[in-house]
C-alpha cells in the first residue's frame, strides 16, 4: 500500500519537475554540445537498427562525468578477467556521454539513460533487454526499479554513497523511500558505517556489502600518465616552473585561487581545469579582469609571458584532467572553497601529488578528514591559509611525506573494483 501511494505521488510530481527543469537542461545541452549525440535516447527514441544494439548485456548507469569515469574503470577491470562480457553504458549528461564515447572501449555501446517515465523505461528495456543493471553511486529511479522487478532484471547500486545532508533528508522521508530502495537486489557501500542508514531506508541487511570505494581503489583503472604534448605546452610558459593544478574549479574560485597561488609562489604556473569546460569565456574574462594573462588549451598559442609571471593556463577540454595531474607539482581541489561538496582527491594522490582542499569536502567524507588527520593532505580555510599551504607543499620533503601518508590511507580501498565485480556477477 505504501509503495502504491508513493508511486502515485511520484507520478504526479514527475511531470511538474520535468517541466521546471527542462529549460535549464536545454541551456546545458547547448553549452555542452549535447545536441547531435543521439540525445533523443534520453526519451528512449532510438534511430539506429535494433539488431545492431546488444541484447542481454550488463547495463551500467552513470549520471555525471565522474560516475561515467567510474563506470569505465569498472568495465575495464571486468573485461580484464572476462573479455567476452558485453556492456552498455547509459549516461545522464552530454559530457558524461562524450567521456564514455571517447574511451573507445571495443564493443561498448554508449547511450543515454531514459527519463524515468514509464513509457520511456519500457521502450528502453524492450530495446536492450538487459541481463542486469548496475547503478553507480546515484539515483535509484522508482519506475526503472519497478519495471526491472517485474521483468526479473537484477539491479545493484554500487559505490553507494550517502552524504550527511542526503542521509538527513532521506531519514525524514524514510517511510516513502523504503519501498523504492527495498527493490534493489544489492547495495555495495564504501564505508561499513553506512550499513545502518541503508538498512533504515529499507535495504535488507543481507543485501548490503562493504566493498570499499571504487573511486579510491588504487589497484584498478589507469593511473595518470604524462603526455609529451602536455609537457610541450607547459614548457612554453618557461621550463622547470612549478605547476600548481586547480582541479575541477567552480564559478568564483578560478581568480580567487590563482591570486593565492601568485602570492605564495610568483614563479609557479597556475593550471586551472574548470569543472565545466563551457565556462571558458567566463573564466578567461574574470582572470583577465584580475590582471592575469590567460592561455586557453583549446586554442593554444605560445604565451607572451608577462614579466611578473602573472600567466594562467586554462584547460578548457573534457576528459584530460587525469593526465594533466601527472604534470603537476601540487593539486588544489576545486568546489571546496567557494562552493560545497568538493571533488575527488584520489586521482591526485594516486599520481603521487600533494593535495590541498578547502573547508567544503562534504561529498568526500570521511576520507577528507582522515587525510588531514593523517597529514596526507592540507585543508585551507581562506586565501591566506591557502597561500601558506602552497608554500608548504612546494617543499620537497613535505610533499613526499604527504603523498606517502595519503597513499597509505587509500590502501584500505584496494581491490574494491574486484569485490564489486564478484558481487554483481553472482
């Protein structure tokens, strides 16, 4: 009865939420180049012949770019032990779709995940007939779960993450979301302490498995690698300059962080990778207004570096952050100073780089606090403390000790990808 009532409310609200979000979604697609990438598949409208789409494959749903990267990591690890396995990767964003397509994994079908309207979900399932569906970290859509249960298609949520904010919200709505989460066949959690909240939300204890974090697993996926063409561009700014990489910056942070870098180490080159590449014009304008010379990676030309070194290199491309990290002397994590949530620090740690982040790493707790407590990372609360942290990490001995401590902390997640695969294959 509770499921029936919850679905009735959801079905009334879903069209309204879609109409409210649709204009903003169109703007994002225009900015990110989503049109022309089979975007109709978001509404389960398929243009190619059905016989060319794989039936009975493992479907992995990854909403964002970060989740798409995790899905690719899982697929590569799986194919390493089972080269005959077939996969469909369903993304929720144009940038996620672009990253998945650019990976060029042989046989991988990249599509858009259907909006959670019953007719669209039905067309999607009729088209592909998935053997199972794996959700990465994110949303458990009611109509998708219900349709899969009726068709006896197993659905697992892996790398499940519950931020404190989400946990508080779900606890208030627990009576209404329990019928939805109870339809999951397995939940792989990153931290053992999260088992309690998932049980409270309706997942049976025997369905909850502590696997560690796919995101922080140092034994799977490709490590950051230096690229000669990247080094050539960096050398154009002056050879042997320290490189301070700002990873996944958000609006307002670019100039704020670049200023702190220049004050701490005028000889260092700030390399800023905005979270969304379509912000390039805004980022360039703000930095130039603050007196910086800006070079965009998309139209790279040898910079006329100003005498005081006030030059910033902006990486306005998608899917390159990992390998730019390999060229950095230190990494500053975006969305952690003037926005909330933070970004993933593990890639920089795996690359052996010292990491600095701000006070807002809510989406990466308890890892962020453990990194600070173990002296594996530095947390800065304002520009002054950020400048001081930059000075510290440019000291070779300090950087070496930080990266050693951080790597030891990530070791507890080693093998997470393999444990997840073993779980969902049974």
